[in-house]
C-alpha cells in the first residue's frame, strides 16, 4: 500500500464500520431512556481520545489509526444522541431552514476559530508537522472539556423512550429490522423520499470523502506544506459561513430541491476546474480560490438537505424512522469515494482523476433530485400516506397524480401551480414527537 493511500484507507474502514453501527445506536436512543447518557458518555470518550492523541508521535502511528477508527464510532454515537433533540425546536419548515442555516454558520465559525488558533500557535512555536498535529489535539481536548461538559451537564435533558420496543424483539438487531421495513415502505409508497435518500447517499458520501481526498491531494500531488494546507482549509471554512446563508436565501427564493441542485452544480464545476487546472506544486495559489467555492457549497448543502427532508417526510408518526434513515443514508456509502480514490492511486493513475471521481457522485445525486417532481405534490402525498402502516393501507388506492390531486386541498393545488414552496408550514415533525435515529 502506498503511503499516500493511508488516509483514504482509514476513511474506508471508518465509513464501513460506522455505517454498520448506526442502526443499533439509533435503536438505543429511540427505544430506551438512555439518550442523554449515550450523549455524555460518547462526548467523554471523544474528549479522552483527543487527549491521548496529543501525546502520540510517529512511533505510535498504529495506535493513532485505531483511535481514528474507534473514535468514528463514538462520534456517530454522539451525533445520534444530539440529533434526537431537534424535533423540540419547531414544527415550521421556514423556521427549521433558518435553524439549519444558523447551526451551519456556528459550526463553520467554530471550526474557523479553531484553525486560526492552531495556525497561530504553530507559528509562535515554529512547529513542524508532528508538533502542529499535537497542538491541534491539545486545543481540541481543552475545547471539548468545556463545551461538551457544559452542554451535557446543563443544556440537554433526560428523555423517556420515544417508542416501546416490540415484544419479542432484541434491541440491537431491531434497528436493522426497522431500517429495512421503513425503506420498503418508502420504495413502494413515498417515491419522492426514495429519490431523495438515494441522492443523499451519493452527495453526502462525496462530501464526507472530500476532506481525506483533498488532504492527500494537497500533500502528495500539490506538495503543499502543513501551513499551506491549513490556509486552504481556512479558506474552506471562510466560504462555509456565507454558503449557509446563501443556501437559505436560495431555498426561500425557489425551493429546497432546486437549491440543492444549484449547490451540487457548484460542486461539480469547482471540482472539475480543480482536476483540470491544478497540475502540480506551481499551482498552489489557484487552490485557495477553489477552496472558497468548495466551502460555499459545503456550507450550503447540508442545511438544504435537512430542509428538503422536513418538507416531504410524513407528519403522522413516521418522523422517527425517516429522520434516522436520512442520517443512515448520509453514512452508508461514505466508504465508496475513498475506496475509488485509493484504487486509482494504487493503479498509478493521476490524483487529478481521483479528485474528479467525486463529480460522478455529485452529478448522479443532482439528477436523482429531478425525480422528486413538484415539491408540494410530494409533500401532500407524504401527508396523506402518513408514517405508519395503517395510513399506508388507508391510502393504498392512491397510485397516480390524478387520484392524489382529488384528495388535495385548494392551497396545495395552488402551490403546485406555482411550482415551488414559499415558506409555508409543511411537512415538519410535530413538536415533542421525538427523533430516535436508526443511524
């Protein structure tokens, strides 16, 4: 194995293992009263792992790799727990779009500040690559101690189980069973969600792989130093802040599906230009301009996906499964882009081709979003079908648009005629419904 394939191989192993563990984690959060406990325990372990990595060196690389893979499991465990609290925020699509945008902005500003602190400290101490990595882990450890500690001690509350585990079911296996059941219902009854989840599988997989692939590309192909790579990611984070706000504005202007497609088009264009124009170490300055647009797209896409889901998923008892399946979909193929990149790299093919391979995922994801159709029509069918088996049986006779339109309200017909949503309250989970995640 080439040294340049190490990071992408770690991403492959972490992606596969993480995806396989998400359904059991979601079942624990959804069917037990241990949601908060799962959150603070995973937060504590992540904090300890960061502290351990601060004392590692080039002689303990194997331990660092193990901590990265195992740490990914606890990272997903933590995300499972914290996402389960989202349904208490609001039941309005326009508000959830604003919340998602705001959370994304806070996330990128926090990462930006973290990177600035690390770069500043590395410059003061004239740190090399290993020393810079240690500084970053120390900063991460101290930050995690305060924010994780305060949040789980004072902000998150204890929650009862969202639903009871069916009699005779085993907790850890029921998560997988529930994912299969929900996926089957979506395939046959709520086709718009099927196309959305397929799109998420591909686009989020490419986004997840972007960090490891871009790091390898800049280190090995572009021969960039650690400080240059730091400034490149600093530019990405700078772009993420306005990207989140731009995404919110475009979403309100057209609709979340078209907004996501525009974002994916920016991803494709930027990645394509990078693969063609970045030919070696002499092109280092160009990458900063491209990083700005990558950052805009990253800050734009994730909150837009959340808004699409909250717009078209059923509102009568199915929120738990669908929100969980969304997170599961975003992780299930996270191993595939790094695997393709590694295979190309091991075959001696230029890393520019490996970077460009991400566009295959973005392009297919963009095309799948066209299959959703009119957003208001997709939302109305989700409302009629609902989220449980009884509702599916009640509306089993609704097979085409003509039958569906006879069931729709005048307001929904008007939305379809306009071809877009204009901030109406549609498709959000009801407050307090819970959001156990079959992740």
